[in-house]
C-alpha cells in the first residue's frame, strides 16, 4: 500500500511526506526536479509533473492513496483535472486534496474559484475523498523578512481584520494524519486554522516581542499592493489574488476551527511560536 504525495518539494506536501516516511509508511513523491529531494529520506522519488500523463501513470502504479497539492496557477483546474483523470485509470482509491478555506464559486480571487472547481470535480469522482482547507499560512509572513529587517515594518492589504493564520507544518501534520488512515476521513472537509484569529497589529506585536524590536504594521490598499507586486515582476493574476485575498474571506471563514487538534491530538502552532522558530529570518 503506497501513498503518492504531490507537491512534495513544497511546504505542506514535504512535511506530510517526511512524517509518513519517518513512521514507516511506503511513500512515493512525484517531483519535477529530482535533485531537490535531499530532505525526503526514505521516500521513493519519481520524476514527473501534472502536465506529463505518462509520468503520472508511472508514479501511480501500486498506489492506493493520493495527496493532491500544487502551486496556484492560471492552469490549476486543467492540471489537477489531468491528475484526477490519470488516477481514475490507476489503482488509486482515495484522494486527499489540499484546498483552502474560502474556496467558493463566486470568490473575487481566482485561486479560490479554482480550488472550488477542483474540489467539486473530486466530490463527484469515484474516489473516496477528503478535503483539507487551511486558512492563510503563517509562512506567507516570511515574504516580509526584508522589509522587517530594513524598514522595521510590514506593509500589507489586510486592513484591521482578524485571520486565524495557520503554520504549514501543522497543515502537513494534519495531512499525514489523514493519509495514514484515509477511509476514516472519507467525505470529510477539515478546516485548518491557528489557535486564534490575529489582526496584523497582533502579528507585529508578537514579532516585535520575539525579535526585541518595534515593528510597525502599515495597512495599505489592495490596489497599491497589487501595483507594487506587479512592478516587482509578479505576474498580474498572482498580484491581483495576493492583493485582494483578504477581502475575499467572509466573516464565517475567519473562525478558529477545532479540526487540527481533533486530527493531530494537540493544539496548533501560535504566531509567537512561529516567530520563535523563524527568528533568524526576521532579526537584523
Ligand atoms: N499561501 C496560503 O496562505 C495558502 C492558504 C491556503 C491554501 N493554500 C494552498 O496551498 C497550496 C500550496 O501549498 P504549499 O504552500 O505547500 O505549496 P508550495 O510550497 O508552493 O509548493 C508547490 C508544490 O507544487 C509543485 N508543483 C507546482 N506545479 C507543479 C506541476 N505542474 N507538476 C507537478 N508539481 C507541481 C511544486 O513543485 P516544484 O518544487 O517543482 O515547483 C511544489 O512541490 C496552493 O494550492 C494554495 O492555494 C495556500
């Protein structure tokens, strides 16, 4: 019985693959760059991609459970749809998909509409399915390391709203818990959040306390954030989604969920613990 992990060179898939392999499970990873797998000990590596059906066929041989995770792109629906099509021709019987809280057809951001479309595809497929829906990742804050170090501030379009940010290491641990015994989680959607909903003032206060330096939160408009990202070379579709994602969350999307603790057996990582673990990234 083998588990195939996609996105294994990424944050969530990598954590899930390492946890499962360390616990003795038979784990295979589909990766585009086979030289980027030094931290995937005891994981079988198969080169391939979502575009390459022949590689998917090979990677799925003898697999019963598939973890489906990729990176947002304008082609997400077609690419993940191709993976599901190839899985239907294979021995795969359960698919665990990394989705997102806020996935809905009328979302103002494409990545949420795309997640909804693939989630629906999976729900009407012949597979047993489980959806993992995290809130915004704490790791997104790593993108502000430079401005924290050099300008002492985080400029972001999050207004004064509160978001239950979650650590990707927790999302990976929750994925591993489900992948270990997928039939117990069939037809379930789990919402994965941190222990508290944080405003960005809370975020900079926690960061300031950890690095012992006052860091400011500057609330900027989605439009100016999008312009700055575009000017720095981020593709237009991505700049739009990153700039407008905060306003795409409804109030009900921002509640703390008990699902992580129920799956993993302890509470999720706090923002303070996240910053402690990444102190060298932010401190001068
Ligand atoms: N950021 C957030 O706050 C947030 C919140 C909720 C949900 N999410 C969702 O989480 C997912 C991203 O998870 P993550 O952060 O763990 O991923 P990540 O670190 O961005 O890594 C993406 C992974 O997907 C692989 N990949 C991308 N395109 C591929 C292709 N065409 N064929 C095969 N593999 C491909 C990448 O391989 P390479 O190493 O070769 O590039 C990498 O292993 C997205 O679906 C996103 O919408 C994100």
